[in-house]
């Protein structure tokens, strides 16, 4: 875990993906600290690993940088214009009024950001809603998104909150791997067509169904996952205890379709397959991609309503093709958050 150090020591870690794995394994080392200096949260990667690409995570310094964040949105989501971007004046309002807005700076410009704000449950309890995290395409694969989320976690913990929630497209395998395998989220809620029509290049023409995930930032599960102590399972780990909700067959190359959906299973652990690459599938056939989404809708709505929780994500190569699976476990949330798992 990152530590909030009030003596103005800078947190140092590297923008290299390989080195970042080492950082995650040394989060408890005394050389790694979280700090506040001159009112700014700062993660500085420039001095710990010399000679490597580096970046810093910090607060916005100047109002012009809100427009740079909008540029990152446009690049990360493939927006044609700024119509779907969060406007600069709203970013400023969130930043100044209890929200969390942190940016990643590299090569003299902003290349990533995370944005969220306090939110209220129907029962009056407070949590943090994380609206967006985005990184310029040219800077992906360096651990920047993970660093942004960990910075967000530290700020939210300092605010006295224990829960961060956000939505994402459950058919997007890379996002699923990031959220479950790296951060340790869980999911119990599925929202059909959450945003209605979306016009960015990633979502255009697609049904906008969404998971709303829960990141219990104080839990043992999350602590162990971000520290690398609780690893996601392999397909072999769950093969003997899990039933598959979908039967899928090859359509063309690595493109598959759902041939059969089983909605009457009662095993403690279930596997729900998603496309190996929904974006590639969309290019092949938009109709097939949306057909998959409708099958996923029926499966998740059914099993979430029966007490199953999405607890992990498995991504493997089989005969040269990517196969992706959610792991659902019918267990109390308290048990899950303790870091317990049904596999050995």
C-alpha cells in the first residue's frame, strides 16, 4: 500500500510497465511514499529509475490544463470532437469542490487523467464515484492508468471513504482485466443500455450495457490484490469447480459466437465467457457484437439476481486465440472482501 507521508517526501515510481511490476511488489518499502507538497499530491517517477521513460501523477496546476484533459479524452475515446467530453469548467468545479482530479504528465504534456467525485447512496451513505480514467493511446502499457487509480484510492482513503464505484462495458476484455485482475473490484449490478446512444468510435453503434463495479479500497481483498499478494486464478484453477454459462463456437478465425446459454445452473462458481476482442468483433460484424451483448445481459441479470458476484477475470490464449472469462462466485460479500477465494 502507498503511505501518506506528511513530511513532504515524494512518492517515486516508474512509468515503465516492467519496472512498475517491481514497484507494486515493493509498495511497503520505505523508499516508496505518498506525499502532499504545496497542496499538490505528487507521484514522481523521474529519479527512481534513471534512463527510462517516466511520468508524474499530480494535481492540475493551471486552468489551461483542463483543456489538455479534454484533449486526452478526445484521443483516448476516439471522439470526433469535444461534444462527449467533460467540459473544462465542470472539471474545474469538480477539482475545487471535493472531487478527485489527477493528471499524468510525461514529455512536458498531460497524457492521462482520473476523474471522480463524492456521491450519495439512497440510504444516505457516502461513496466516491469514479467517472473517467483515460490515457493517450501512445502512452498506454506503461502502468499510468494503474498509478492514476492508486492515487485516486489514496485521496479517497484520506477523505474517510471506503468505496469507489464506476461503470464500464463488461464486454471489453482489457478493461475487465484491469478492473478485476489488477485492482480487485467486484460486481453485483448490471445496467442495460446505461448511456443510451454513444457517439465515440469505441462505443458507436453498440448497446451501452454496463457493469457498475465496487472497489472496496480498505478491504483485505483490495490491499492484497494491489500489493500482488492475491493473484487472479488460472483457467486450470477453476476448471474443476466451475460450470460454464455459455457454449461458444468459432465463426471465423478467432471470432466466436454464443451457441447456447445456460440460465439454470446452481454451481457455487460459474464462468461467463466474453469475446476475445469485442472491438475486432465489431469490425467483423456489428450485429454479432450486439448479439453477444444481449446474451451477456441475460446471463448477468439472471445470476446477479440469484446472489452471484463477479469476483475475477481470466484471459488466456487457446490455439493462438484470446479467450476471456468472468468468474462468478455465490458467496457473501464479507467473505469475498476478506480475500477468500473458492479455488486453491
